[in-house]
């Protein structure tokens, strides 16, 4: 009979870390920082370092929602949504999350309008992201909502021309958020 070892858990790591002093912990974090670009983004974002903390996330969203069609790059909804999920897990700041979600919507609508997309999953994901963005924006203090709502309104207006139920989906989300239709 073969006995299997269970996969290490956070509890195991925490138990090992209890013997680390400050220098050991700093050395570990330094090694993690040097080990990968993802770790650098995570730590820089978590500690609010660098200029635009959202830039690395937006770069990934941009790549996957507005690929260079002349280089035969493809779009990927899953890859474009991942940085938003990562940001939510790593940082969780609602204002930054709203910004990323709106960036996603703006790029998805822009790419679909300019280049053309014939993919129901793409548009379903866009509508869901628009709904989620509205929900996050509506949790912000009223003083922080206006700019985001203006951007979402512009996306909603532009999205009407796409077809695939996008305009209706945006309008339904807008109405569910308790917002009035201006145009």
C-alpha cells in the first residue's frame, strides 16, 4: 500500500514561517519578488508602489480584448477577465476594480465596433462585465460614482449598435441599477 502525502497548505507554510526572523522574511519576499513578473505586479500593487497600479492589469486586458489582427493575434475573454479577478483577489479596492471593469467594457465594445466580432460568448461576457461594473460602481460613495457612470453611459450608447443583444443587455443592467435613461 502506497501512502500519499497531502499537498502543503497555508497552515504548513505558516508553521514553517514561525521560526523566521525579520531578515529571513525580507530575504524570502526579495526572492519571491525576483522570481516572477507576476509576483512583482502583486507586491507593487499590494503596497501601492509605482505610478499607475492598474497599468499592468490594463496591459493584459488590452492585449486580449484588442489583439493585433495584423499579427494574427486572437482575442480571449478568459485571459482578459483574469487580471480583473487577480486584482479583486490581490487588492480588492472597489474603485480600482470598477476602473478595470470599465476598461474591459470600453475595449470589448471598441474592438467589436472597429474590427468586428462574431462570437456570442464574447458578447455574453461583455454584458456580464458591464453588469458587474455597474454593481461595483453603485457600491462606491456617491461622490465617486459620477465619472464611472458617465463612462458606462458612453459604453452603453456605443454598445447599442453592436447587435447580439448587447444594447438590450446594457439597458437591462442600467435599469436594474436604478438608473434613468437619458438617451
